[in-house]
C-alpha cells in the first residue's frame, strides 16, 4: 500500500486570516455603496439659513444691504420699510423681512396684497410668521405684538438686472407698502 497524501488542513490562524479578509472586503464594498448613495443625494447648501422660507430651493440668506424708512397705517408701524440689497447674486434666495408692529392696546388687522413689480420681474410669495400666505389674507396683530412678513426672492440667468418689488398693505381704508430693490447679476459674489 502506498502512502496517500491528504491536502493540508488549514490551520485555525489561516482560517481567521481568510475570514478577516472576507469581512474587510465586505466592509469596503459597503463603504463604496454608501459613498455612491450619499454622492447621488442632493447636496445641501452651505451657509443656507434653514429658518428662512425658501420655496425656490438652493441657498437662502437674509437680504443684505440697507433698510430705511418707516411706514405707519391704521395704528400699525413698520420700521425699515425700504430694503435696498444692492448687487446680489443669481441663484441665491434672498429673504427680506418686515415686522408689522402694533403699539396700541387693542388688536389691529391688516391685509397683504398681491406683490407688485415696479421694475424687473418675478416676485416671490409672501410669508407671515413663517407661513405661506394668499393675496388678500387678513392678519391680526395683538396689542404690543407683531407679525413678521418675509418675501423670498431668487433670480436666474435671463432675469438679471435691477428689480424693485412692493407688497401692498391695507388696514381699514389706509394703504401702505414695503419695498425691496436689488440688482441681480452674475458678477455679484455669492452670498
């Protein structure tokens, strides 16, 4: 009888090495899969203020520039009623805001009308205290309280140039308006 050789049995150490290599390979494949899924997901904009209304998407920032002027109508007051943003970038949502305050000791109401284009194009929607509004909607302002109006704006190539937009306001028989101006341009630095 001849001597038969049997293949050498793997040692415990070899089996552990192969097992560790297999696990490392699976973890590597999982890392690649996660990277592909994450890179396919929409990117979040750095520097975007998530507390601002942003129906246009992309980066949202408070309106830059200067604010001036005061409006009083039917007992209500708005400080800094004229927002001048200066040169602003295309593709960024700028959100001017106005506090409509009630310095009286009784509740007062006002209505926000349809935004108007004085120059330029494409007014955005109006928000009151973070909620989307409809033109002609009434807002009650409690004694000593306020309502925050916000007006997100974003322009794209082809919408370049000066813009002057207004939101008409009505309380009883008294009218007022808040304005925002800005020169949307591709040469302005992104916010």
